[in-house]
């Protein structure tokens, strides 16, 4: 998991930045529009299984900023996971605001398909927040939920990587599930969650380095 932690001046960060800019340009100029719309249409026609609908609704809401903040606060309270909590809290705030302001700039509408599944068991919350910016409220690119979920996968996976070197990678299933759920509940297009995922990788890698997350291993050895 050490390869997921990198400096802002590293090759990994530069390549991820270029990748995000390319994806953003493709979305902004509508090059991926037909692809995104076709996937959203296919999803809207397959919704309707009560069990799957309920699972997807709860999974998508687990990526809500307030639910994740609560988990970060819990990590912050426990002495052994305090550094993990600090890193998560910083990243949750930064990713939520950053994706919100990018949404204002891209201003891409959410999927315009009627959700025909079972009524929502939980209220679908806002994806991001951006002060003094009205355009980000209904915009879809990039996905804040996907960004935060990827951050959780990397940070928690890294924290567990010393004790569970291979099992830690199972945490990447979480961002995959959240991303799929955002498309399923018709809140995002595929390119939205891909863009959000790239942002999550960028922020998690750099911030984990800045907060010296690797020191949690030093404490575990003492």
C-alpha cells in the first residue's frame, strides 16, 4: 500500500493530475455525453428489485459527508487511530469543497431519468458543498461521494496494511460499491464517479504523506 502514498512533486501526482484534466476536458466538451447517457438509460430501465434498491440506497448514503465526518471523529477520539482520524477529517473537508467548486465550473446536470425503484428508505443527501456557488447544487461532475469513498479505501487500507498486507486491499471494494450505487440511484453518470475517484486518489496520496500517516506503524511497534 506504500505506493498509494506520494508527494505532490512526485510522478504519480503529475500523472494523476494530467489524467483528471483529460477526463474533465472530455466531460466539459461533451465528448463522453453519449456514453454517459446510454449507461444511465440502461440503469434506469433495470431498477426495481426491492432488495437491490435498498442496498444501493444505504451504500450511497454511507458516503455522505456527515456520516464520514462522524467516522473520522471516532478515529480522532481513539488515541491509537488519532493520526488516521486527523488525515480523514482534513481530506473529507478538502474533497467535499474541492469537488463542489469544480462542479460549479463544469456545471453539468445530473442524469435526467426518473428513478422508478422502491421509494428511498433514506433521504438522498447533497453530494458536495460550495460557498457562494449556486451552480454546484445540482451539478454532477465530479462525484464527491466517489472521492470520499476512495479516500476512505486508501487511508484505512494503508492503516491496516502492516497487519493485513493483502486483506487491506479488500477495502477498495467500498469505493467501487459507492461509485456503482451513485450511478444506480441516478445521481451520477459513469464519468462523474471516475473523475471523483481520481481526485480521491490524488488527495489521499498527498495528504497521507503530509500528515505523516506512516508514523502509525512506528507507534504500533513500540
